[in-house]
C-alpha cells in the first residue's frame, strides 16, 4: 500500500498496527466523504443561483412577487428590482452587484471548478477505499490464522 509516497508491506505489520492503520484510513475516508458532500452541496447551490437568474430573466416571472430568503428558514415577500442586475454572494458575507450575464458566467465557472475538484476528490476517495479494503483483508487473514509463532533469538 502506498501512503504519502512510502511503501508499506502490510503483511509485515502485526494485528495492532493493522488495526491502527485501519482506524486512520476510516477516519480519513470519513473526512473526505464529508468534504465531498459539502462540495456537492455548494455546487447544487450555485446551480440554484443559475436557475434563479434564468427565472428572473423570464418575462413571465419577472414582474411577479417572490419570496426572498433572509435565513435558511425565513423568507419575506418581495419583487425583483432589476432584471438586468443581481447581487452575487462572493463569500464571507460580501455581495457584489453584477449584470445577469456576468453573474451567470461567475456561477457557471464556480460549478465547473467544483466539478473538477469533485472528480479529483472522487479519485482520492476510491484510492483510500481500496487501501482500506486491502488493510481489512490482511487484518482478517492475520486474525483468522491465529497467533504467529515468535522467531527464535
């Protein structure tokens, strides 16, 4: 198994070392999976922003009242002030006024960037999961084979 550029011969490790390695891989896999889900959620939010911009450009919906989110669970009624400019959340509570074209480009780039990051992270997840399966297999074989005889000194 390769870990940070080093090769480890798993069969040379004892059961306790294998258990520790398995625990470490489980922890890394859990963290990476959580990060993957967070990136997916962010990507979905950016796609929702693109849909909202498109809906605001639609002449059928442009003059209709809408609900404006103040928090994730609190909405107030409002109307679209401009169909040519929108406020874009650029992070950490900062908003920038952009034209709908610039905002669409911004969110499209964000979605594409996250797609690349998700693909990279997915490869890492698959690699870690494979490493975990190998460690579990070696650990299972060591446990089922019983205690190893001590070498003569």
